[in-house]
C-alpha cells in the first residue's frame, strides 16, 4: 500500500510477490514510497507479518552536463564531445576586462530518478566511470612505442577497453582512467529527483573517452564489465540499460596555428632570375605566403584534434622582413602566442629559401624544402621555403610528384608534425608516412600511421 506518513491497520494492498513453497518470494512493488508486509497462508489460517516502510526508486537517466568555468562556454556538445582545454591564451580578457582564459576540465554527471524523494528521506545512487575502447588499432597504448604493432597486444585484433592514452603510454603501472572521481555516490535530496556530481578531466589527451553507469546498489555499479565490443557494459549476464548509463564522453583538442610570412622582396633582395649577376640561380622574385594547413587538418582529424587559425587579436606580427637565404632561424621573430598543455599552438612561417648551400640553386646541392626549429627553444617556429619548393617541383626531384599546391600543403604539414614526433632519426614516427620526404612528395594519398596517431594522442602539448 502507498505510505501515507504513518503505519495503518493491515489489510488490502496489492500483491507484488508470491511463492508456493518454503522459499523466498521475489518481486518488486515498483518505484514508490510503500507500506509493505508479508502474508503467510496455511490451510484454514492466514498470518500477517510485521509491516515495514519501503521506498523504491528507479533510475531513468544518467547524463553529462557541461560546466561554464567563466568564459561563457562549456565546450561540451550534444554528441558527447568535449574540448577539454582553454579557449584563449593564458591571461586573455574580453572587451570588458574579464578573464576568458579558464580551462574547460570540468563536467557534471546528473542522475534522474522516479519518484521524487519523500520529504523525510534521501536517496543514494552509486556511479562508476569506465574507460571504453578507443577504436584505433595498432601498438599497445599500455606499452612504450618502440616499434611496430605488438603481436602480444590484444588491441591489434579485438576491441580493448581501459586504453587511457596518457597514463598507460607513460607506464604509470595500474590503469588510470584520467577523470576524477571515477567511483562515487550521488545523494538525491528530499523533495528532489535529481542528483549531481562534479568531475574533473585530469588527463585531457585527445581520444580519451568515458562512460558512466549508475545503480542503486554499489556492488552492481562498481563491478560492471565491458562486452566484446569494448564499449557496451554488462553486469554478469545482464546488459546495462540505456537509462542507467551515459553516452560516451570523448575528449577532443584544438591545435591553434599562428601562421605568418615574409614581406615581398625589395629591389636589393636578389639576385633573381633575369638579373645580370644571377648566373647560377633560377630564383623567382615572389612573396612567400602564409603556410597552408589543409593537409594538416585532414591528417589530424583521426586523432581527435581540430586545426584552427589563431584569433587575429593574438597574432600581432603577421609579417617579417624579406630574407633571401635564411642562414639562422633566430633572425625572423614573429611568434606571438606560446603553446601550453591547455592551449596547443604551433607557429608556421612562410619563408623564401634556407641557407645558400641548401637552397637547390644549381639543382645539384642538398636542399631543405622546410625546416622545423629543434634547437631546444620553448616555442619554436616551423619554416616552409616557398622558392625551394617551387624549384624542386619545376625540375622534379622525384618522378611522379604531386601538383605544386599539394606539395606546399604537405610540406607545411610535415614541418608542423615535427612538433609531435621530434626530429628525423629520433623516433620511427618521425620518418614514416608524411614524415618521409619522398612519400610526402609523390604519394597519391597519405595518412598518419597508427603509431603516429597514438603519439599525438599521448602528448601533453606539441613541442
């Protein structure tokens, strides 16, 4: 019978469980605040047992909610994608002088139950956050990336959950999920049917993902397992219903690109093709452009990284003076925004040519179509040498080269990706795929390797 605030004389009510043996009668009256009692019937005799108040709740929805840290955005989409990062460089302010550099590392988990909790009670819902499979196959994320696919890695052939992309890659031992708290209880207050818990994404690697599951019993909530697909949850032989779990929360990151270039050459910046003293060169008088990012954008899409141009308000120096042969990378200083763990930035500079003995003039010497500064500076620059690229394309360095526009775009991506893979020869990822000069210049299509994707997803920031 419905509980009305006091014990009433027994009788009536609705049967919700029965058994015709000396055994348990299993059943449930359903969600509600009830007054229940047992009845035992024997031939010629019926006995009513001690009554008890029983309040039963049903979980109807478990959802992620975005949190605005103070810049007016939550960075959480309806599809469950969260850009766990700053939207602006550290110290940025809006037009009214308010800081807008807050980090979007928080989400809320909200639980709905029915009915609303009685005025004299609370309800407890138990929740655990699980780490579903990141669908990428390839080298084991739980081991160092020292070579190709690991034959002992189950993720090469099956869907494998618990594949956190930072802690596991860094060999920290026990699996860390990268969100806190990962196991907790939510209290629903009297008169309410909603409970909320604030969580912090502690490891915002792109590709990390989370699914939370709730239950009224702690041992059920905390001991679910993934099915063979690495995504769906079960408890023993029972699937976790949609009402008791969230959608997958997936971390994405932005890669902001500050792109600059050199001014047009002046009358004394030659020699150029056609000048009387240009005997051994075929240089064309032209202005380098801002390096393109189309290839970089396409390559990074599978890594959960979106390439974005830096806001013009932060790019204060768009151009540097023209330098025919760039003998040192310290000469043009145009970078305005540094990179950090919460705001990823790379700097690209369209330049003319590299050193005199590495500009392909004469078409017999070594050349550099681009250069990624790697001398240890905190916020280095990546150079794309437009004239050298034009030169090696006009008299093809390799047979079957792609068109000039595509070549420039790929070389720009190649130099940018050094910020993740390091210099040539330091890691296999720095010499395969787009990072192999001939492949970048000739392949009909090109993608990141699985190893390269894993490395990008494990980074704290591009360096």
